[in-house]
């Protein structure tokens, strides 16, 4: 459902985002929202019919926002398939900025029903699938740190040199403050409570 044709490099304010489990629910909502915001999204899922529907829904929005949605048939339990999913993004856009490891299943049954096949499926998708995604993108990400004065207190020469290298990709304090401000500003009557923030450099070099 996707070709590997190199496209024009994304603008500075655009992200290249991979979303697994993008055919419905949270994954589809994330993919559609990011396209509306002008980002390039590779939407991966097993249900290609629903991916086609998602693509149709976002076509007009993408033409106005400058974003794009690229549907890719994906089974996260297949490691080589996940690696190919990442490679499509690299071939098209030259980089990957974000992986939304969203694919998951939630079979529900009594433990004494001993539905071992369900347990296996849940582990394959929710655990192995998650790790397959991490393993596929991690080689293309670069470690980074938050820029602060704490680095000046490092006494080990090797660690100090490593920190100088990491600081080339450091998150500036103002960026951290903006993320915290976003969480604090969420109104009390919304359905989502932001109570934890994980900060990492958004750009990989």
C-alpha cells in the first residue's frame, strides 16, 4: 500500500511520525490529528480496509495543512515487517522523528478459563510488537540530554566528553518549560489528565 519514492524533505516544523495500530481508535485519532497539524504520518495496521478509509478522511485536510498520510499494511508481531515499515519512512523522508507504539490487543477472560492462545497473542502484540518497534527505530535515533548547569559538575573525563557530544542535541530549558506549561494549562473539565511528562529531543541527527 505504499511506495518507497523519495519525497521532498520535510519542513523544519514538520515531523515524520510512525503510528502502529492506526486503523481505528486511538491510533487512527492520533494519525488524523497529526496530519491536520501538518505532519507526515505513516499509518501502519493489519486492517487495510480501515486504513483506506482513514486515508480518504484525511486527504482534503492534508491538502490544506501540508501534511500527508501513508497507509502501510503492518503486523507488529513480524519483526522484519516492522523494520520494513521504518525503512519506508527513511526512504520517503530521510528520517524518523517519532514512533507512536500504539498497536495492542486486550482479550478479556477469567484466568481459570486458561485461554493460553489469548495470552500468547497478547504477549506477541503488546510486548514483542512494542519491542520490535523500539528495535527498528532505535538505530536511527541519537541520544540527547537537557541543557543545564549540572553537566559542569561531572568529574569523570569520559563522561564529561560524552556529555559534550550529547549536548549537541540538547533540549533547551525553555522547551522543557513550555512542555510543563502545556500540562499545567489543561482545563479541569477535559477528559485527559496529563500527570506525567517524558522529555526527549524531538529531532534526530
